[in-house]
């Protein structure tokens, strides 16, 4: 699919809506750019696949906890990216593919639900990380052209400026779908995935970060690691085993968590090497240990105000409240049984929203921790005054 120039569309479309910096003028990141998969998609998938739009819009429980209606997000409310925007006193970001009516001054999300880090095996969704980076590059060059054009000067208020690109916060979370497709679509074994998939996925993430941004940009990167696959209701359901030795003490699948551990270790080490190569620049490369956050909550939900680490909120019932045939919000008759995947009454108590995606409550707790300096490497001062009043 080809995109018309988003900048032109923005300029020709809705113009300055008078968004102002209401965070006391202090803003440590002038803009946020989201990349990756479901975790940061605020509308790209639906814009790219309009036929699926209605389906998701109908699936009423999505968005219930915050937006009170489906909000093109695969959660019951805000995503981590939304919380970062709010902590910085910015409006929620728009998505690239629906950018026509957007104010892009504070950044944009390029993340596409269902997308992968790697460019191999793409039948499912072609908008992998490198494509998203190309969208960014196109936007940046279009903005540069527009900013140099006097006749457009008034309308460029709705665009990110050069400083936004150079000093922006680039948040990247992807890889989960590479593994999901390897297991669920391609029927690969754990050993095969260990050997053949992990290296590609990690290389694609780190290579993208390395090659895609001019080295003189003092940009800030946050690269998220992979949450423990073996604790996700989707994996727990699909790979349920009768052998107790397949589970760890908290009931997660040991083999699939091993994939996560290997992926994360490789990612962390590669980022360390990359960071060393940036030594002379002021850019920051932060590794976000989302796996540690999820593990902590799953292993001790109550410590963080949750009640349920391994069951989904929205689903069809025990044991994990997840059934791949009956996605959240739908109803199917299967072998004479009428199954309806309904939302639980209190999503706040759950980590998993629909068996695959996390709840708003988890997203909030996670970003609150990250912005407070936890679960990040290196331990660094982000140097921002975050405002958590919208949390
Ligand atoms: C400036 O923008 C106007 C309106 O889009 C366009 O017609 C013109 O060609 C542009 N000029 C330059 C130098 O790009
Ligand atoms: C994977 O397994 C399922 C169920 O056994 C089968 O229907 C499907 O064709 C297999 N896919 C591949 C790519 O082998
Ligand atoms: C299944 O349950 C739903 C919701 O409870 C109901 O609307 C629907 O009519 C039922 N369908 C059948 C075939 O029983
Ligand atoms: C934080 O944000 C709220 C509303 O978004 C605002 O009323 C409040 O003044 C802000 N606090 C600071 C310290 O900027
Ligand atoms: C940007 C990048 O490194 N892409 C690579 C992703 O992985 C595949 C498979 O190894 C490579 O072919 C791509 O070049």
C-alpha cells in the first residue's frame, strides 16, 4: 500500500486546533514516536484494514475502562503510549495511517497491531518495523520540505518540528508477533524457534535502531523487551500440558518462558554493544525490562493491586478465560455450546485483558514504574517532571 504525503494531507485538512503546551512550559521530550505492534497501535490497523474496522468497533468491551467505547486500541483503555503522552501533558497521539485529521505536533504512532520485527514470513501483516521506520523517514523529510516553504508557515504548527524528531522519545516494542506466528501459524517447535527465529527478531530490532536514525540526533530510544510468553493466557491455553513438570511454581509454561529469556538476553547484550558505540553522542538508548514487570505482577499480583495474573479479563471461562475461537466481545456456537466472550466486571484486577493484550491497569502500572526509573537499564535519570494526575 502506498501513502500519499501525510504532511500534505495534514496541511490541507484540519488545521491548528490551538493545542498548547500546558505542562508549565517544561517538556523534556518534545515529541513521542511509537513503533512496533499491538502495544502501541492507536488506530493504524483499523485504518489499514478498514474491513476489520467494523468488527472491532462492534466488540463493545474494548475501551470500556476509559474511553467508554472501542477506541481502536487492543485493550480496555489506554495503552502505555497514551500514558506517556499524558504524563508529559500532551494530547493522546494519533496514528500515522489516520493522520489526515491529526495534530502531529507532539508525535505520532507508527505501531501496527499484528506486525512483526522481522521481515520474514510476512503473510499476516506486512507493516514490520522497517516499514514503520520508512514512514517516519518520509514524514520527517516531508516536514522538512514544508517547514522550508514560506507559504505554508502558518499551517506547520500542527507538525512536529526538526527538534521534535531529533530530541524525541522513540518507543519501540515488538517481537511478540514474530513468536506468535512462529508457534501458532507455522507450528514451529520451541527448539526451532530458539535456533532460527530469535536471532532474526533481535537483529531486526537492533539493526533498525542502529541504521535508521542520523547519529547526530540526540534522540532518546526506549526499547521494550518481550513479556514472558509462557505466562500469557494465549500460550497457556494453546500449549496446555498434562505434565506438571512443564509448569513453573506459578503456573507459567517453562519452555515458552525460556524463549522470552533468550530473546531478552540477546536483546540486552546487543543494545549494550550499540550503546557503547554511541559513547560520544548524547543520544540515549534505554532497555525497558517489561518482562521483569510482568513477572513480578504475575508472581505476586496482590503486591501491585492486581488479583489475577494468569487469567484474561475478557473471555469464555476457565481455566484461563481465553479461547482462540471466541475472541473478546464475540459469541460463537461451538459443538452445540453457546460461548460468549464477555468482559469481567473489574478489569483493574487483571493483567491480561483479552488473553493476548494487557489491561489498562497493567499498562498504567508499567508506565508509572518505567517513568519513575524502575525496570530500565541503564539506571538513568530521564530528567523530566512527569505529571501523573491523569493516571
Ligand atoms: C509551497 O507549498 C505550496 C502549497 O502546497 C506549493 O504550491 C508550492 O509548490 C510549495 N513551494 C515549494 C518551494 O515547495
Ligand atoms: C499447523 O497445524 C495446524 C493444526 O494441526 C494445521 O491445520 C496447519 O495447516 C499447520 N500449519 C502449517 C504451516 O503447517
Ligand atoms: C447465545 O448467547 C447469546 C448471548 O447470551 C445470545 O444473544 C444468542 O441468542 C445465543 N445464541 C444461541 C444460538 O443460543
Ligand atoms: C498536572 O496536570 C493537571 C491536569 O492535567 C493540571 O491541572 C496540573 O496543574 C498539572 N500539575 C503540574 C504540577 O503541572
Ligand atoms: C533491518 C534488518 O536487519 N532486517 C533483517 C531482518 O531479518 C531478516 C532475516 O534475517 C533479514 O533478511 C533482514 O535483512
